[in-house]
C-alpha cells in the first residue's frame, strides 16, 4: 500500500472564460506544482469546487491530473458524496483511473451517528484497494470526527490517513496515540504546528500558490531544523491567512493570476474577490516573490 508523506496541494480547478474546465491550464498547473517539489496532489477537494461540478467534469479533472502527474507524485482524488453508494462509485472510478488514493469527507447533511460513519467508510474501503484519507472538517461537514472515533475508523483496512482540519493541533497527538499508529495524520489547516506534533503530511491550500516553500517546510521539520521551518512558516502566514476561511477558493483564484496563471473565477454561489482583494493578492505575490514557471512541454 502507498506511503503518503509531505505537503500535498488541495488543488483549485481552473475554468476558462466560458466557465468550462480549462484542461490545458490544469495540465500546466500540475507540471508547475511537481517541478516546484510538491510531494503530492489532491484535486476535487473543497478548494477544487467539487460540489459545483458535474459528474463528467469530476471524471475529466481526475483523469487529467492523474495522467499529467504520470506517477511523478501521488494523486489522491476527492470522492466525497452524501450517499454511500455514490461515494463507492466515485472511489471505484478513481481507482480505475489510476488514483493512488481517495480523500473522503463524511456525509455532510444527514448528521450521521458514529455507527453510520463507520459503515460509510467501511463500505467504501471494502469496494476499493487503495488508501482512504478520511477528511475531518467540521466547519463545513456538520460532523466532527473526534480522535476516539478516528481511532475506531483506523480499524478499517484502507482507512490509513486523515486530513485533520481543525485548529486543535493536539488532535494530531491524540489520533496517533488512540489509533496506536494505524492512522497517519495530515494537517489540514495548521501545517507547521501539525508537523511538530507528529503529522506525516499537510493537505494544504497555501501550496496552491507556494508549492516549493510549503514542501520545504516539511523537509525542514523532518531534518530537525525547527527554527528555520518556523521562520519559513511565519514569513508565509500572510498568505495562509489570505486563503483561510470563506476566501479559500476566491483568495487562491486571485493569487494565481497575479503569479501568471489565470484560473478563472469561482463558480456560483461563490463570488470572486473585489478590486481591493485582487490588489491585496498582487501585493502579497510581490512581497513573497511568487511566480509560476514550467519547463515541461
């Protein structure tokens, strides 16, 4: 089974002027991320606007990223669905497309019980042969997968990773302890702090704009260079804040054009940033010296 480690980008989905998935831009974006040293890619998460896309578009984005990555880094596909049967179908398709793993939020409307959550993830696991990254984000999912429940989920064969997206960084420690090491933790919000607590990775939004720097953060922590890692994290906190909260899609989609890669506007009901937000994105890009360059044809 694959061993996932490092900073993985929760990718935006580029759209063209007509609002369709922009495949050439997506391919260029994948190349730049990988050439910049990112450790893995996760399309079709929340930042990828999966809830605003058709089934055909989801399949297109997944196949494009998998094919373009071509095994250079692991690719985990977001396969979240409210209906367990739909999540199974999406996960099976992702596996058939060549995904290295899938990332799955819990059902987000029906407020499932712990037993129902266990059934949901066990059913998906039984249907596929690749790892599942359980995704805990109570701010959007209406469900909080607390460490004791995560430890229970770790008894499911393919549930080997969790993206822990709360500000309670001590959950990293508690998940590791209660699961007896069966569940490896990726930070979802607090990258540096999660690494220090023992996370093996960071499923990151800021690495959309700074893949090299966010990947280096992992490398520094793993090398024991905590002071340098902290300094790197502190320098990029303004960007982390810029893509936090409700602006995670719009903020990221404002940063990338300022770096030389137009990726279109968010889909409704999300709105793009206004003039002040766009200007702030440009200032941030200039201050951090961010730009996009690719060498792959």
